[in-house]
C-alpha cells in the first residue's frame, strides 16, 4: 500500500490518495484531486518522472510542479 500526500509549506496535510503498492507513483499522483491556488508550487520527489503529466499540470493549473530529478534525467530542474 502507498499513500500520496499533499501538504502545505507548513507541513499540514491537505489531500491524500491511497493505492496499491504495485502501482506506480504516477498512478498515485494522477489520483490526487489537486485544487491549488494559482501560483502554487507542487514539490515532488524523483519518483514522478512523468514529463507529460507535469507539463499538463503546469499549463492547466496556473501552478508549477518542481520535481527532484535523478542524475540520469533527460530534463533539467
């Protein structure tokens, strides 16, 4: 079992999504219904290398997803 959590910059959890451990992190990320204020920054770890979903989120939400990149990432920070 995995739990994806969205928290404020103060560390308060505001959303979560529980899914099977065999599912990818991208599945969990897509399961989160994010309603963030425009201009928000969503920080994610290196387990979220779905560039298409990242671009769609950035364009559609007026917010920005910043993902910690792996060394071999094809996309810079």
